[in-house]
């Protein structure tokens, strides 16, 4: 998907919501466990219920991988089911050297037809650039993550006082463009979002951590919004596990719509 | 596998060789493509040919993942085929927040029964520790990688002059022990291996980059050897693609044996 298409969908749906498909066999409603492919059945109903309120879906690959072949099958079927005008993110956090990164890229971009994949920066340029060779596909680099462990290395300052996450932003932004490179920026550090926005004014951010992890949508918008909107705010558990019974899809729709309404207000205030 | 079992195998086989199963459909001998599962057929013959010369096998997950369900099947069959007394490494370079890391850990340690998995450190403590909760299983943290991009972030010095890779060693070594934590340390930076050894004297290193990438076995042993040997030196392409014809397994055996002989000399000189 091209950037202008994503931006157009954000305007049309008045939403910059990404729904995280962290579909866990231990957490989905029990009545689905009798179906042939409970993971896909759950995703299908969640997608039907939320597709009008979001512009992106983000399956976290760990939840599919842990089921082996069967999990991959559920993931393939889910990818085929997601409507074409919705941006797809493989939350895989991959990263390896050149040739191997190319294989990961082929897996997610060609075999599974994702629009984007999350990538870890530790191994540097030749671990990231192989993912940037695919037309209309995106790399989403981990910059400032929303977890407690982010403090261990991401805020380490060099002799000039530059934090590691800023160096990651600065260096990686030379390898791609705002047309093929986004960043993971956690909502739990709203001031951090402002710092990231100063460093990379034109790139989209994928923002986890709103809701369950305690980040605020208003803060994210205040610090992160740019002329393209520039934000994809993710919610996983808060939406997909909003209900536990047979009406789980309806509950998910309500939870997604509530966030979309908040986003609509933010977009409206910006004149979108 | 416990550390003492690994050390005993190194002594018995007079080898600290790890064979990288980076099995690529585009690179394996053409006559195998007619078999039902060419990837597994190749691995099976490579394992039969090399198992007496090595103490570890390391499938790089990218090569299996890119084939989807079928690739996972080949990987499962390969894992079942590897003899029990050989240490297994899932070269997956995973890393995610707490709960999700647990799912990756379950995938590799329980579902596929690997002894160890490679993990990226960028997200910090809660991305690494979930992998450390499994008995007799190992985490192998990326510290100093063998690729060119390693220079981008791993050597960044903080205000006190400590490089990022050293900080990674220092911090992560507080989360695990030499009984469940190893490090990836590239052979292309032999002096680096010495620095790493000073920082973490008791942990095993998984050392890629000998052979095709230009690292020297003698240098690795000189700088990295400790009282447990402390080294697993990986070779992938140099062994598994040593031959291209119907005798590929024989050629792989010869390549593996040649390295094992060099290792035998090193071990002998150390009185092992």
C-alpha cells in the first residue's frame, strides 16, 4: 500500500486505529474451540466487526508460530480475509544479516502479502535494508518501545548526549524514506513521542501502549500528529477481548467504535 | 541440555563445531527437488554425514519460515531427526515484550524442542527473561554480530566510554547465568572476542563468521577459549554447500571433519 492510500483511508474512515490480532487459544471464547480453525474463526468475526472502524490490522506472529503448521495456516487464511484497503502489519520484530533478512522479507511481503513488517535495529544497516527493496512495502523499525525494558538500552546516551533511540531514528531514516519506513513508538512515553517527532517529522509511527498499557490517545495525538496524520495507534486486548461470550464480536465492534469516535474528534479538530 | 553435558560432548568428539542448517531450496542439489520434502531430505543426509564431527546444529528459521506450512513441517521433521546428544539452536533472533516473548519461547522450547534460541536485546529485560524460565533451555543473546551493520549501533560508546555491546553483556548477564545464557559473538572481530571474554568470563559464545565471512578459528580460540571451552563455532555454507552434486553429503562430511581436526588440535594443545 502506498502512503497516499493509507492517508486517504484515514480521512475516509476518520480513524487511525490499528487492531492487534494477538489471537490466543487460551483467551478466545470457549464456544469457538469446537470449530475447525478457532483462531481463524475468531479473527474472521473480529475483522467483520471492526473493519469499518480501523485502517490497519496487526497480527503478532508469536501467537501463530506457537501453534506450528496449524498456526501458519490460520495466519494465511486471516491475511486472505482482510479487505484490500486495510493496511497489514506483521508484528514479527525480525532482524538478521543480509541474505537471511531477505528471506524474512519474502516470507512476510510475498508469501503472506503483508504491507509491512516490524524489524529490530540492533544488527544495523544490512539487517534493515533488505526489507526496503520491495515496492509499496514498509519496514517498521523498533525505536522507542512501550515496555519497561525499553529503559535498559534505548535511553543510553552517547558521549554527545544522544540517546540510542534517537541514533536509531537518525541512522535508519537515511536508509529509507517516509514512503517505506515507519517507527514503533510506545504511547507509554508521550514526551518521547514528541522527541521522536522532532527527529523524524515525516514518518508514520505505529503506537502501541494506548489502553491496557496506560498511554493516552490525546497525548499521542498532541505529540505525534503530522500533516499526514502520521499515526497508527494500536489496540489489541482492549478490542479483541472486550467480550468473552458469544457476543464477543459485537463487544469488539463497540470497543473499536469508541476509539474511532475519539479519533474522529481529534481529526475533526485538525480540520480533517 | 545442561552445560556439563555439552562440555562432555565437546571433549568426547574433540569438536566445538556447530553446523548451520541454512537450507535453501535454491541452493540444494537439483536431484533432491524430486523428493517429497527436499529440505528435510537434504538436512537428513547432512545430519547423517556430519553428526560425528559437530556438537550442535543451528537451523536459521528464516529459511523454513519462507516456505510457510511446508517449511515448518520440514523444520519439525529435522528437529525430530537430530540425535539427542547434539545441542540445537533455533537461530530466530526473536525479541518482544513479556507475554509475547513467552509465546516465542514456547514455540522453540516446547513445540519444536530446541535447546536454545537466539534473542535480540534491543527491547531490554522483559524481552529476554521470559526465555530464561525454561529448565535446561538456553538464551543466546546477540552481543557482537559478524555483519557490517554491527558497526552502526553496537560500538556506540556512552558518556563513560562503554560500548553498547558491552552494556548488553553486562546487563543481560545479570538476568541469567552461564548455565542458561550464551552470547552471539562474531568471529570477524577477533579482538572483540577477547573484550567480550573479559566481560563475561564464564558464558558460552556462539561464534558465526569463521570461513565464508573471513574469521579465523585460531584467533577465535586464542581470544575466546575458557575453562569449559566456552565456544560453539558455527559454519553453515562452508559445510552444507561444500558439494553441489549427488555426493554433497560426502563433501559436507569432509568439510566438517576438516574443521573438527583443526578443533581437535586446539583442544589437544589445551590439554583436553
